[in-house]
């Protein structure tokens, strides 16, 4: 791993700073480590759909055939995506 030589300076307001400090403490990291991890993960997510991948002709044919095939149900997936989650409010509207 190479030594860190670059710096990144940010201006934030008091609320943002308090939020980052609280979150980094909850995660057991320093604010710098927490922000670097979060920013790096966010950057990777943004770029993930923009990366090019190359396939030879045979691999392209297999890939293209898979895309052209009919959609298939995955057992339990529809229920998982349409059912209530732990983040939904309870029926009585009171979180416990």
C-alpha cells in the first residue's frame, strides 16, 4: 500500500460536521477514515455502471443470447421485493 501524500479539503456547516462525527464514532472510525471510506464507496458505485468490459466474439454471443432470452421468475424474489420490510412502519404506526 502506498503512503498517502494527497490532501482533500472540504468546507462543511456545523450540522454536517456533527453528523459526520456522530456517524464516524458509531462506526468506530476517525472522521477522516469514515469520510474517506464513504466517499470511496460512493465513487466506486457511481463509476460501476460506466466501466467498459470487453468480450471476444464467442463470449459476446453467449451474453447476447442471455439478454435475448425470456425473463424468468426467481423463486421468492417477487414476494421479497413487494412484501413489508423491517424499515416499514408497523400497522399501528408506532415504532418501538
